[in-house]
């Protein structure tokens, strides 16, 4: 009986750790979106984070994404996040809702521009 309980708790813990810390594969890190006309820049950083660059088309923090998911257009997205944890959670949520993610950018980690 105890082994079943340990297996259930262990599997739930593994799933939670996977969703938070394992990176979403196949999405490139770029400074800006590939094509500004067909890509929507979505900023999922918190509202209280000071943003000097106003390059985002929409700003919906990850905490509010479930409430405002219908406001995000069904186009390719370029996601801006503050850290890796927020990025992984946001990308997984958007992909589970059927959105196409073209690229991402972390605000505290400069990406190399691919020219």
C-alpha cells in the first residue's frame, strides 16, 4: 500500500518538475519575431516589471493568461518572458491551446541574432 502511494506521489512530482523545468524543444531563441507583419509579439512578463523596450504588441502576464486567452490572435507568436520558468510554463500553456510559437526571447538573456 505504501509503495503505491510513493509511486503516485513520485509520478505527480515528476510531471510537475517536467512542466516547469524541462525546456520546450523546437522553438528558437531570437531577439525579435521573424516577420513583424505576420508575427504577434506577446509579452508574458509581470505587470510590475519595468519594461524599457516597448516592442510587444500584447502584454498578458502568465498569471492572467487563462483569463485573457481569447484576446490572443491565432497567428504565429513571438513570446517574451522574464526567466526560464515563466517561459516554459507559458509556452506549454500556449501550445496546449493550439497556438503556433515562432520564437521566444528572455529579457535577462540576450539571444544571438541570426542574420
